[in-house]
C-alpha cells in the first residue's frame, strides 16, 4: 500500500513540474531542512537576500512570500502538495524572482512534494526525535532528510549536530556563531545556530557581511517563534511553536536563564493527536524537569482522545515532579489558569501552536491563535492583576 501511495505522489509531482514548465530551473533555490529551527533560518536568509537587492521568494511553515506579498499555503502543513508548490514557484518566476528560500520537511522529501526544485544550496539545522509515527525509527527519518543533499552544490551543515558526518558533498560548516547585537527575539543558543546557518548561506552568495549583520541586528522575528506577548501584564508571556522534545527543552532552558531569582517558569503545552506518540513522554519529562509549573492541555487532537494524549505525556514525568503538573483539557482555560497563578516577574510559555491560526479538534478546524487568546485572557484579568 505504501509503495502505491509513493508512486501516486511521484506521478503527481512529475505531472505538476511538467505542467508548470519546470520553473525551479530558472531559480537559485536554497533548501532548509532539519527538525527544529527551519522557519527562523529560512526567514533570516530571505530577509538578508531581500536587503541585498535579490528578488527573493520564500516558502515556509508560516506562509509563502513573493516580495512583500504573503500567500496562504494551507493549514497544518509546511510543504504544500506538489501541484500547489509548482504553481507558486511558477508564479515567482513570472514575477521576476531569482532566488527561492524553501523550507523542506521529511514528508516533503518522502512524498516528492519538492521534486524538481533544483536545490543549489542545502541546509541542515539538526536532526532530533520527530515523526517516528511515519518513519518508524531515527535511521529512516535521518535518511529521508538527507535526500535533500543528493544533488546540491553546497551543503551547509551544523558541525555540532551528529548529522554533520552523514553527508559527503562539498560542505560549509557552521556552529554557535559569535554575533554582536543579536536582537532580543533571537536570544538563546538555538538561535545562534539559526544565525550561523543563515550567515553561511549568504556568504556563499557573496552578500556583504556588514549588510547581513544589520539585518540580523534588527530582525523582527517570526510569528509564533519565541513571540513575546506584551499587553500590560506584569509577567512575561512567550508563544513558541516548540512541538518536539528538543525544541521544548531548548526554549525552556533559555527562559530559565532569563528568569529572575525566586520567580516561576510556567509551561502550557500539549501534543498533536494521531502523530508520533513516542515523543510525548519525552516532552513531559523535559517540561517537568525545567519548568516550575506544567499545565498539560490540548493541541490539534484530531480524532484521538485528549485524556489519552495527556496520560502519555505524563507517563514520562518522574514522580518527584508530579506535584507541579496540572491537566486542563481546554487550551483557553489552561492559558487562563497559567495567567491567574503568574506573579510579577514570572514567565509563562505557551508552546506547540506558535503561528497557527486554527486548532483541529476532531475533524473540525476552529479559529485559534495562542497570542490572540493570551491577549484576550490578559485583558479579562486586568481588573484583578
């Protein structure tokens, strides 16, 4: 059955590339893959190339961009179906785009969604635990990611990640880079890696270093990536897309460093339904170890029981941390509870949904925004804050 599905994806992709005139052959395409950090890295590269005068397009988890125009690529997906992907790329070519920065997922590679994209530069941010519901084990997941590098001219690789030694093409390494004047939104070691990757790419394309430094210095961040909600409250609220064990751990570690003495870090998160169940206990373990209060709540449950998802998250929590864990199935109520218990100087992390504009409960996509709901709940609490 899986072979039939793959053949179907392949045929659709070939048809889409041919129907649109194989548009990517007219572009310099930069593909960014990895488990975490892809969207921020892509957006940084895009902004630097734009500032350098390149007519640049972007396709990422958040949206597609041609110049300053945004194109919605659909909910709950990073790489659109090959049919839509090739239409967008063809339109970019028609509008004079010369460089495309494309966020590439394991599913995009496995299902031929990025076929015909002619990658000139491939970037790998990291490979950590994710999508093992589809890829069964880490070896298959890694091998799928590495398909991006089969025909690239340059491979930009994170020399601090175990995946660094897996690719045998011309390599441009990067690691924790020393950046002056990093924008506040890009605090944290994980963002140093994202900056390092972006710098390596624009260096290949001969972009002036001073110009790239300026773009990085004033970079406004990506919606839902360590996005700070400021609505007059006395505690900090951070919305982040962190939905993998590594991403959740990294953002919690960074926020813990920023936490004033004797203040609390409160984490609100869940896990997506009908997706990799093996990561759920790992997320519970990381959150309970690093946060002072953990509120386990809903994410995109799909048709799976929220109670079962929560139990699986809690199964990874050591008993000594069990008294700091609260389960509230309703995500709005969970955010409200976090805000009610937060005091001046505390930090509340709302993780998992990030930039997304809907939440999928059962088969129904409902309008949703973590940042928007946070502002609404802060406003309701204002009289007692």
